[in-house]
C-alpha cells in the first residue's frame, strides 16, 4: 500500500487496500472540497441514470410526469368521487401539488437508498467521497420533479378559471411572495430528501432488505401527510402526532402556498426549515462516518 501524503486525503492513492476502519467523521474541509471538485462525476452519473431510465419505457421522458399524475388521478377518484367529497377541481389542484411534492421526496429516498449498494464495483475500484452517490440520486430526483411543475400550473389555471365567484380568490397574497414561498418549500424538500436519502443509503449497506420495506413505508407516509388532506383539515386522530411528521410542515406549507396562496403559520415555516436542515446535516454526517466501511461490506 502506497504511503499517502497529507494532501490526497485518502481519495487519490495509487493502490487501495480494503480493510475494516474505525468509524468516524473525516476532516470536513478537505472532504467538502473533494466533493465539490468531483461534482461533475455526480452530474454525469445522474444524467446516465436518467437516460437509462427513460430509454426503458415507451413514453420515455413523458412518463416522468405521467406516473405521478396518474397516481394523483387514482387518489382523486378514490377520495373525491367514491367518497362523494365535494372538493371538485380545487381538491384535484391540492392533490396534484401534494402528490408531486411527495413523489419528489419519496423518489429521492428510494433511489438514494440503493445508490451505494447498486454501485459496488465502482466503489471497490475508485476512491472518491461516497456521498456523491446519494447526491447523484438527489439530482436525478430533482430533474424528474421539474417537468411536473408546468403540469401543476396548468391544472391550477383551470381550477382558478372554473372557481365560482362565491369561493375565496386563489392567491390573495402577492404572487411574488407565493413564488418565494414555493421556492422556500422546494428547498426544504430538497434538503430533507437529500438527508433522508443518505441515511437510508448507509443503512441499506448493512440491511439489504431495507429497499423491500421502503414502498410500504412510503405508502403509509403518504396517508399520514397533507396530500389527501390539508393542514387545516388534518384528521383529529392524527393531529397530536403531526409534530413528528416532517412532511406535515414541508408539504403542508408547499400546498398551502401554491394552491391557495395562503400564508402558512410561522410555526410551519420554522418546523419545515428545522426538519430539512436537521435531517440533511444528521444524514450527511452519519453517512460520512460509515462510508469507509462500504467497500468491505459490499
């Protein structure tokens, strides 16, 4: 094994010998610098994943929008029509915004969870900050989320046009503030998705059945989040537990701002930021503390 200089920080050794390491967080400054230097690697890995995924379906990139949209339509039929709910097109507006946002977070979680175990050969033969793997999955999830936004605004425009004069006017607050609020909650979704994705990426290395459990967890999480209902109409039996659900504030603020133009309470803004930043920092540090074992365990 070659002797490493202080400058290579363990990422550019001429030879690599894999053996158990003590867990611990690496020096953050050189790690972050190396992470930034290799950002193009994560970008190319994400792009290749997106191209491969689109090439395997008949509708290609259109499926990125069709998949969550069809899911929203299914829930609209189940909740709005079969239960004789009178929400109409305004409820569909809320439902589409909620499903698209939830699909972004849950998709990032699911793809991030398999990002490390699915790249065993790459990890065994290259030395690089392993955090690039779940961040690459986050980038893929973000570019899958972007095409859904125009679809939502088309549905929202239809909902606004068909709204009766007796109903509250959509976007009663300044449109620029709605835009800033939307960006704020998208940023919260992104940070939270990155953090939860890194946590499950590390756990998946130790517990390989985790990916089989995630679809069921995501489905239950959807029912417990303000997607089928709003933060104003939270089921009474769930209200006391919502403080433990990060998506209550993140998705609740997102749908309130975009579908109603309603300014969420200050607590929603604060909790959304606290959950997203807290999970991102905790997840990143947890992942970095374990990543030196990945090559041995894969």
